[in-house]
């Protein structure tokens, strides 16, 4: 009985200690990401929001119509939100590893703590961006609420899971190859243009349509749009593929990190 109580007490203490470490890492990220001041973190929210609004404005100025529906703002938003949530998660999970690398010298700070702190922080930031975008849409008379809110929430969750999976991979790889951060930044630009944020992958001619079906980001975007537009992605969308890819990426990344942990930490 005493041994069981002691084990529970040790577990609670360990959990509280890890929670404090994660909170400290989050506060550090907030203060150091932009300008060395906590208010600079507002840019982390304004940046993806500005990206979305700029694309909407460019579409409107060029007179381009959305390929589905009547609202250009809604079409761009349904592509930008799932893309950005996974892109920012996968990017800043990696960047947090690089910027907090010296802290890994402390025994209390683990690679997993750094990644978990980044995950929580980026999810909260993304939710703030979505709420602000809905508010802006309402102010301009645009209804950005989905016709199927459960489907939209599932698509958003799948995009988060996908971002976490790629983020774990990026974080592990960046520990061994720091230049990977620059390489992935270029890849992210290409993915923005090629993953269906401003077009419907389902409308592409073959064989490009089949090639896009293997892109989990394009699938997550179609999943989100299926919650807004009836019939979108009917012959293209594979929800199980997005989840399988994300879970597989998380599993493989954690396995590689565990097998190479001593070597990666020795590189610091």
C-alpha cells in the first residue's frame, strides 16, 4: 500500500515538473520569437492571417472567381487554414529544436518537452487566427461557418495531426542536419502553390490528379472544403490516408528519435 502511494506521489511530482518545463519553454518561445519581447508574438498570429488576406485581395483585384461557390474569401480561407496549421506546426516544431538546443544541456529539458511546448503553442496560435478570420469575414458580410461543422472540425484536427507528424520528423532531422530548416522553408513555398490552396486538385487532368491524391496536404485541404461545399472531393478525398500518413510519420519519427537519441544529443 505504501509503495503504491509512493509511486503515485512520484508520478504526480514528475508530471508537475514536466508541466512546469513545458510552460517555461512556451513562455520563452513567446518572448524570443520576434524582437525579444512578448508582444512580438502577436506577429506569429498576424503573419498567417496576412498571408491569407493578401491572397484573397490578389484574387479579387485580378477578377478571378473561385472554382466552386460564390465567395472567393471562403474558398481561399478553406484552403489556407488547413495548410497553414500543418505548415506552421511542422516549421516551428523544427525551429524550436534549433533555438532551444542549448537548453538540452539541462537534464530537466528533453527533446520531447521542446516539441510538446511548440505543439501546444502553435495550436493555440492557429485557433486564434481562425477566430480572427471568422470575425473579419463576418465584418465584411461573409459567412465562414461550415455547412457540416463536425466535418470541418475533423479536417482541422487532421491537419493538426499531419503538422505534428511532419514536425516530429523535421525536429529530429534538424538536430542532425541544421540546414534542413532552410531546405524545408523552400519546400513549404512549393507546397503552398502545389497543394490546392488556390485550386481544386480534383479538377486537375490525369495523371496530375492521381499524383495529387498522394499529397496528404492536398487531401486535408479537400477534406476541409468538403465540409463547406457539397460534392467537393467526392472522387478524390481519402480521409483515412491523411490520418494514416500523419500517425505513421509520428510513429517513425519517435522511433528514429529514440534509436538515435544519444547520437543526436552528442552533436549539440
